[in-house]
């Protein structure tokens, strides 16, 4: 069974789930009475958690890394320990498959903190005798999450079901007899004539054996996530002839509701699915989760000889249950779904479509073989205008510097190139730059992309712009830029191929790096494959369009001169500047948020430079410097506007993040740098990061000062000036990071007519603390046993005083009416 602890919420609200797998005995079989007897119920035989995560093992290191991510608040949800155990008998020995944290391998790096919630893997732990778990891996996996594999034996070989639809079967071990049989068919077993025990396969690598597909199965469960549940059980005739395998899979919907279905598949290769239950299993318990065990425990009676099956499942992630069910009942109402599709046809089906919910698939990142060996760009951020890239069905919503008639989007390219400060434009066939009432979304993104040579004479207006603002879907519009080659580059992945991407064009290139400029010049190109050619010493570059979800598929080294096939994908250049008033102070909550952002960017393999624009800070207050240096961030201080522009040019950065902070004598970072950066480096993307709606705070300060002292701390004109400056910075930025959704809404409501900003230009980056708790949260009393309230905050911050005053006036009386003993404790600095 799997025992999951209550989630412990770490700052800032990372859900930490720690699971243990415990082997217990719930019943025994009396051979003389041919019956199942309750005995030793709840008797613990072994805790598999400690044996699976043996000290010093890769899984133990991966588990420790997951804990650190959770304690640092750098992941929304972190699962530690082992979970979802399944018993399986292989070669007469008992094993348990476990879902664990992903361990690094020679070909795949460990996931970053941000990826932990979606990246797990299957590990195999021997039970006879008890031993450390070994990860099972399929290097060509189309999904970042390899879990819930179902293991079974056939012809002396060990197989794993990776996905139910398509029914993807992996070969994880090949014995002598099985190897010869596969070799005779010209399959995966060619040349494998030695007999091997499973425990001898030290690398845990599995390879694709068979893949079949059923359109009826795929259509029925489209929109659900479908995962394996219980390991297959081979059903035979009374004479021992194999009939079929029976197994159980589970589905998950968008509301995280689970359902379990029995299904059967053929007893011999290619193991195609035969039937699926029409209705889910009816199991007792509230919030039944997944079935993880299916075992033949006996027969119903000696006369019929019908198999009696035991089904183990979880309830609400808190309890394990065991049910008995005759085989005929399990398969009483099934739907035949086998349609005879072979491996070749199934290869065209997306193997990961039903492994994830639609929202999970949309957020999935490409799976690459290790880190990029090389990052190639075609131009520097300080370069002049590059090729004109046009995207149809898109409108840039930034302010325009000029409006002029144009015959086509291509005509706009020439007009913009000839206009000073113009680097972006929108062509409106109807002469309307607002996008009109009708907007649409392309299935592949904001709009249909085309190349610079795309010219569709229709007549209209061209809106010339210095920067793009937000790209908004809009019918009858086309927008262009000259910045793609300067702001983006191609990340090269050796020994890989970009699959599931439509072919755009082919060209010859001497090296993978030579493909990058070809792809970057075409806005429709999202990536490419380069394959070596023996004939002329170079290779062929296949430019590819953007697919819904792209995958890098690892390949063996090519034999052409020892060179490998290489894949490349277009991405924003991975160099950023983070500009703040001073080096980070651990005593400031806003600076801790900066440190958390810096850690997240480094985890995502961005090269980051931190600029403390003013003095280095007082000794003892800028301890964040050491934290930045420890993660490889370079620090620069006391820098002018011209020097910052030169620094961005020297390091070829693609994004500059400017913090907006009004408190202090010096000018804010956007006021100091934004105009110079926008004018000197038009290809640069500028992000403004704020931790408040500053003009609203100032307005509250004035109101409180007037009510308590009869005077204002500042004049009303100064507060209005702050509002004008603050909103201007947001308006002229490419993107804005707010600390909450409420702040974003307040900013949007504060904008005056004519300076509207699309909500898509905002993202919420919550307040994050990057240190572990100072006490074990798991040992704290449950919520129902706690009393009173605690307010923690810097009381020198007038906004905290305002909030505390409001709570005391508006909320405390209500609480005291219901609980007269209620007390509020206030903790924090109160120097004033």
C-alpha cells in the first residue's frame, strides 16, 4: 500500500507530498480448505521506501533534490518518497514497481524545480531479497513523465506497457528464447541470443517493441488523461492455452476525478487491445483513486473453476482497500475496440495524447537529450534591422508613431524600414488598428505565420510602431518585425531529431550551425533537423513548422564520417539583465522575490546578470550578493544609462527586467533606463517588475496622514505625478510582472482612455521566499486544534499598518463576538 502524508505547505505555498510504500499481509490462503482467510491484517512486512531510496543511490539524490526545491518554494507541488506501488512476479521472483523522482542519467539531465510536478519515473525494486530500486527508462519517450508502467512476461521476456492508446509496449529484458524468436521475425531481438536475468540489466533501458492503435478507444477517451493501473494478468483455458491478458487502466478528468476500467489485449505480439469495459469499476469508498493491483487469489468454487480476482486500490490518497471480484463480473460488459491497426499505422498516432490532460499537454515542454551542445544566433541584439518577418491574423497593440496608406503587408515592411525609430508595424486591411469586433485564434498560436516575401495586395493602412506591445489575434491584420534574428537563436541538440513537426522546406548546409540563419530568417520556421551527407561532406537541413507539442527524439550516432544528426529549435536568447536599485537585501521582502526569480531563471538555464544600479549597499545588509554568486549570477553595480546599454550589447542579452520601486531618493529604474534601452536597442524586450500599485499606496498614505495628523505627507499633486509615471512605465514595457492578480486589476482600472493595455501583457509573480522553514511543519497540530491569529510584517511599512488597522476595526469585533477569547499577535519590526 501507499501511505501519503498530509501536505505540508512550505513558503511560499509549495505542496510537499511525502509517500511511503509499505508491504503488508492482509489475508492468507488455506490450501486444505481452498479458501481465503483473514490473517495478519495490517501486518507490516517491510517499508519499501528506505530500501528503494538506498543512501548514495541516484534515486536518493533525486529525492533529496526534490525536497530542496520544495523547501525553497521553487515548485508548486513536490512529491517525495515513493508512491503507487505495484507488485509483479518476474522469473518467479517478486518485485514492486514504484513511481519515484526522476534520477539523472547519462543521456538525460535531472528536471529543474519548475518541472518536478510533471516529471516522475518508474523504478523497479526487488522484494526477494529486498534491495534498492533501479530506474526504468525509455530514452525515446514522448512524455516528460514516465510513470504508471504495467509490467508483464511473455516468452521469457519482460515487457512494459507505456501507454494504453496507442498501446505502446516496451521490451525491458530479453531472454534467450525470446531473443531468438524476435530475431527470426527481424524485430527488436535481432542478435540477442544470450539469456539474461532482469537484475543483470543494470542500466534499466527499455526499447520500443510494438505499438498498435484503436481509433474507437482514442475517440472514446479523448480529453481525459489515461494511465496504467494494475499489471496485466494472463488468462488461460483449463488446458493452459493463453486466451488474453486482462489489466486495468484509470482515467483522470479536468476536475481530477478518477475512473478505473478493465481491458484485455492479445496474448502474443503485437499485443493489440481487444476490448474495454463500457462502464468504470464500481468500488466502495469516497473519492476512489486508481486501481494498482490485480491478482488471481483462487477460484469461486471447485465445480466452475472460475477465477476469483483480488483488486487493490486507493481511497482519497489516505487508505488502501482490497476487493474480491469474479473474472466474469470484471469483464461482464465490454466493448470490442480492436481494429487491426499494425505498428506502422500506429506510429503516426501521438503517443502522448492520452497520457496528459489537454491543459497539461499545452504546458508541456520539449523533451531534449541533455543540454544543448551549442546555441547559435544569426545577429546580435545591437544589430540593425534584420529580415522582415510577417505574421498574419495578429495585431501589435503598442502606440503608433505614424499611420500611412499601404498596399500590402510587404509594402509596410519597406515603409517601416525607411522610417526612423520604426521597428514594428501592423497592417490593417480595413484601415482599423483596433482589431475590430471580430477576432480569431489560429490552432497553432496567435496567428498564421508567413515569410517576408508574403505579399497579398488588398489596400489598407500601415501603423508604424517603435515597439510591439502585445501581439493580439485580429482578423484582417498582419504584423511585422525586424527583430527575430537579433532577439532569437537556435538551440542545438546533438544526436536528436525534431519529430511531429510539419516540413517547411529543405536546404543544404555544411553544418547544423549553418541551418540556424536559414530558420531564423523565416518566421514560419520553429526548428530544424540536420542530417549528414556522405556525398558532399555537408548535410541536409529540414526546416520545420511549429507543431502543437514538439519532441526531441534521441538517435544513435550517424555513421557518415562519425557525425551525428542534430536538431535545432528557435528560442529567445538565453541572456538576461535584472536591474534593481541596489544589490539584494535579505531584510527586504521585495528583494527576496528578486532572488527567487533569479533562481528560477538559472534553473531554466538562462544566463543572468544582476545590476545594482546604485552603491553596493551597506555592509551586512546585502547578503543576497553571496546567494547570487553561489548560483552563478554575475553582479554589476553603480552603472549609468549608457553603460547599461553597452553592457546589454556586450553580453547580447534578449530581455532586461527593470524593477519599479519609488521609495528612496533616486529615480526608479524604468525612469532611468527604459527610454535609452528602447531607443538604442529596439530588438530588446523590456519587462517591468513591480511589487505594488505605488500610486494607490501613496494615496492611502496621504489619507491616513490627513486623518491622524491633519496634514499630508506629500501634496496631492505628487501622488498624481507618481500615478502618471507609474502607468507610463507599464504602458511602454513589453511585459509587466505584478505581485498579485488584484494588483493587475487595479493597474488596468487606473489607465486613462487612450492608453489601454491588453491583460495578456501582465503576469503574476507571487511573493516567494527561498529558505527552508525553521521548524518541522509536519509536527504542527492540525488546523482544527489551533487557536488565535498571527500577523507577521514590517510595521515600518505604512501599508502594513493600514492593513492591520483595518483588520482591528472591521474584522476583530466580528471574531470577538463568536470567540471572546480570540487574540491577535503582531510580530515584526516596529522601529518608529
